[in-house]
C-alpha cells in the first residue's frame, strides 16, 4: 500500500507541474499576441517536437511517453 501511495503522490506532483507548464505556455502565447515580447513559445514547442522526431524510432517512442504524461 505504501508504494501505491507513493506513486499516487508522484503522479499528483507530475500532474500539477504539467498543469502549470500548460498555463505558462498559454500565457506566453497570449502575451506574444498582445505585445511583441520577443519570445516564440510556438517555435519552442515545434523545436521540442522536432528534437523527438529527429531521434528516429526511439525519439518517437519518447514523444509518445511524454505526451501520455500530459493527459
């Protein structure tokens, strides 16, 4: 039971962090639309996905695992 509680605790933390990252990305996208901030959050996301895809099959599997955490 303790291991299950520990995994639930870690899952809760990861879910919280993913929610925070999503909020920050949305904030920067809207801030970049309203003001010329000099940041390019969409380009950063594209570069991140391209780095996974550029890794071949292992990169694609890593992208799938990464995407499964964002549910």
